[in-house]
C-alpha cells in the first residue's frame, strides 16, 4: 500500500502536455477570496473553505486523467461546490467556471458541448429557483462560455497535433524500414553476384595453378579487382548513391558469364532511359547473371531491352536446367522477390516463365519513372 501511495505521489499531477497552465488557472480563485479582504471569515467558514479546496483539487486533477462518466462526476461535484457557496460567497462562480472548462476533457466533441450546456443550464435553472444573487450566476454563466469554448478548442487542437506527431513518427519508422529493405536487397544483389564471380574465378585459379601460372595470376588479379569493386559498391549502396548504369552491368555480365562458359547475347534499343528505370534493369541483369552462375548449367543467355513510346520491355532468358527439372514452377528467392518489388515500385509488371530454361520479363512505364 505504501509503495502504491509513493508511486502515485511521484507521478506528475497534470499530464505533461498541459505544462504549468492548469496551475496558473487556479489564480482565478482570487474572485472566491475577494470578499474576505474586507470581511473576516468565521472559524466555521474558514474550515469550509479549506474543505472545499481539498475536495476540489483531487477532482480537478483527476479530471485530466479520467474518462467518460468519471469526468462527468467530477464536473457535477465541482459545479455543486460552487452552487453551494453561492448564497454565502458570490466567488463560488469560480467553481462553476472550472466545471465548465473541465468539459473539454471529453474525447467526443458532442459530449464536451453537451457537458458545457448542462453546466450552464443547470446553473441558470438552480439560480432561478433558489433566487441566487446576480453577482454569482451572471459571472458563472457569462465567463464560463468563452473559458470552456477556448478549453474545448485548445484540447481538440492538442489532440490533433498529438495524432499528427504520431503519424510523423510512424512515417519515419516506415521510411527507415523501407530503407533497410532497400539496403538489404541491394546488398544481396551486390554480394551475391560478386561472391559468385569470386568463387568461380578462385576455382578456375586453383585448376590453373599447376598448369598455367600466368593464367592463374590473371585470375587472381581479377579476384582482387572484383573484391575491391564490390567493396566500393557496398559502400555506395549503404549510402544510397549506387548507380553503376546499364553499360557497366553489361560488361560485368559479359565477363562473368564468359568465365562460367556461358555465351551472352544482348539487344538494346537506343532509347534514353530514366535513371530509375536504368538502375532497375541493371540490378535485374545482375541478379539474373548471379542465378545463372549459381543454379544453372546454361550455355546461352539472351538479354534484350526494347523501348516503346510509353514503356520499356525487358527480357532475360537462359537455356539452363531449372526449367527442364522443375516443370512449370520455380521458387522465388530473395533475388527474384527484390527484383519484383523494384519493378512494382514503378508500377511495372514482372513475369517469370519456365520453358526450355528460365525467362524473366518485365515492363516499366516511362511516365511513372520520370516522376520518381
């Protein structure tokens, strides 16, 4: 029990987003204390003042944390304290004003305005039947309206800003997730392709070690150059600036496939490609070459890029064993999944066909790419 009390005492009394303003508003109780500047209160009256404040403060503080009917109870009790003081102290209108502003605690706007109406109407009706002095009910009704409306509007604005901040945090989180996925895809394509080439050349160098020392040295030099180039490309990919271009990938594909004993043919229109389209095509070629070297015993590979008025059609085909062994189905690994995601990002359409080998086709609209 003691630990619970300490926990409650250590918590902030008012939600942090309100700052110190709720405590500053309590200065309005100067109206309640005004009569006592020229009339000394009796002991009983002084005790009732202290009791009223002690009842008011927990209700006022709890209204910031409560919801629904609990807030309604707090409002009714605070308004009741003000009306109870009306025959003896016109400053009791301060409690009614506080009750009206506490209507802003309701989540629903209609509930907040309904609560305000009930406070004002209840105060007016009770004042009429009890014939309370005008010094009480006129300030209670008139000052409650702007105070409560300002509190309700401010509360809704604060909630809207809080929701906006949460949306911004969510967008930032999704952007960071998308960036991590981009880096993961690019690293997979980069390292998968490069490590496959390095492994192939290392195997070739091992076979040439005893037979042809010069050829072995050449392959080892190629391994070193490929590793250095991969390191540079990985750095650029992490920074998000990698854009090697299609011509660079064509040369890399030619060298890698020749080392693997695969004949490579290409057909490329002289169409000016947007940077985003060229990058996707280059990455798709890299991934396809990696798959051929790793998983296929293909002898031929054909690559074509054909431009139309509003789109680019890309085809990558090989005569490897994947199609002959697996029939009409192929399991998409990280490479094909990443390729498909990039194509869809530009409203493109990717198709994988298995017939006498593996064929990858996709179409990219030029108008969408120009807007990226």
